[in-house]
C-alpha cells in the first residue's frame, strides 16, 4: 500500500551542525534523507517506517569534490552526476566514475548521493567495489567529534554499518596512490542499464619485476555486504602471472565468496561469474603490459 505523506515530518535545518544537534538531542528519532532515491521508494511502497526525516539535500558542505596532492575528498551529499562530471576524479579514480554511470538512470544519478549509497548498505551497491580497491576511508561525524575509519570496516552485516544513531557520514577520502596500478571493474546485471548487479568485481594491481606486487580485489553481491576478497588476493600476491597462479586464485575466490539465491540470481551463478570476472581481469593483465 502506498505511503501517506502526512504521516511523516520533514525538516531541513540547512547546516551539518544543526543536523548533528538534532540527531544528538533525540537519538534514533530522526532519519537523514539525502537524495531520497532509497527512502522515497520505501515511502511509495508504504514501508517507510521513519516518521521524522531531516533533509541533507542542499547542504553545500556535504556536496563537494576536492582534490589535492594527497588525494580526493568527496562529500557524502555529492551526487553520482556530480562525480561523472568531475574530470579530476575521472582521471585519478576512473573505476569510481565508471560505477557512478551505472547507478539507475540519468535522472536517478542527479539525486542519488554517494553517502546514501553507502549508508543504505546494499550488498549490490555499485560504488562500493571501487571504493574498496582504492583503500577509501569514510569520515563520520557527531556532536562528539569526527572519526575516520577504513571503508572496508564500515559495513558490519547485512544493511548494518558502523554509523551510530547520532552520526552522519560526512565524506569519503581516497588516497592518491593508484596511478601506476592496472585497474578493472565490471558489473554483470540483467541489462546494461537500470539493473542492480547480480555480481560485480573490482581490482587494482601493481605489477613490478614481473610479479603481482600489490593488489586489491573487491566484489558486490557475493556476501552480506560489499567486501574485499583478501584470501583471493593472497593467492596472487607476490606471484608471476601464470596459468597455475590464475587457477589457484580462481579456486580461492570460489571458496571465499558467499553469495545467496535471490530474485536476481542464484548463488551458484554468482560464484561462477565472479570467478570468470577474475579470470577476465587476469587475462587483460597478460595481454597488455
Ligand atoms: C530506479 C532506481 C534505480 C537504482 N539503481 C541503482 C543501481 O543501479 N546501483 C546502485 O548502487 N543503487 C541503485 N539505486 C539505489 C539508490 O539510488 C542509491 O543507493 C543512492 O545512492 C542512494 O542515495 P540517496 O541520497 O538517494 O539516499 P537516501 O534515499 O536519501 O538515503 C538512503 C539511506 O542513507 C541514509 N543517509 C543518506 N545520506 C546519509 C548521510 N550523509 N549520513 C548518514 N545517513 C545517510 C538515509 O538515512 C537512508 O537510510 C537505485 C534506486 C532507484 C530508485
């Protein structure tokens, strides 16, 4: 049944400080709403439990992309269309901008924010694999202060995160250290657009003296939340790229991923396709040094 707008209260204090005060004074009572592309779908379906909504839309401090020598900071309220339109971001972190182009439709990308994508905590979130292989950190803030944690530690379970009830996700920080890395990202869905991933895989690899010296792999839709594939990385790190290495990495990945059967796909399909994507990434490393 469709939701009733009159059953909800929406306020827009207009600054991060005012929102944090509100969250601190009534813990758990106010739900932040940014672009609303998740929450309004829930509202339309009559399953938006949050009665008090505090808007983050229009808070300029949350909507910025700043690049320095050290890296790039993306405000949590930055939309995916902002990210697609930022040439510096596209040059330094191409996988993230590629993923931004996968979020729903163009209209969706004009509202959907990076912060909303991460806090929503879907195992299929499109921005997550790229952030994981770029060693992203997330900055969380409350009236108690702010803290930075590795994005790989942010998700703690299915749709559960490290965010406390009085905290906002302020920004995502990306270190600039991947220029020399070979990079890969592919999403497999039912269609080429407007499709939630059945499985997605990202990778960054630095090849030195013929061996895979440094590498990161991450996947979406193969576990309760987007995750680094540490054991598969271990099967490759420090090795030359041979058929044997590729085979043992494939075996490690098939052991490591824990997908489920759901309306979009089966667990077995997801495991096999994730392994095939890894194979594709490794093949691309062989053919173009
Ligand atoms: C038609 C359609 C297609 C879609 N396709 C895709 C797709 O292909 N890939 C994909 O990954 N997603 C997709 N989505 C999901 C959605 O667009 C994204 O998850 C989006 O990034 C959510 O951002 P938002 O700002 O709209 O979040 P909102 O709906 O505003 O909020 C989502 C959640 O995050 C919380 N939140 C938001 N910002 C903050 C913050 N700064 N601090 C603390 N909490 C916060 C909210 O309280 C809420 O719990 C699709 C959605 C629709 C409607």
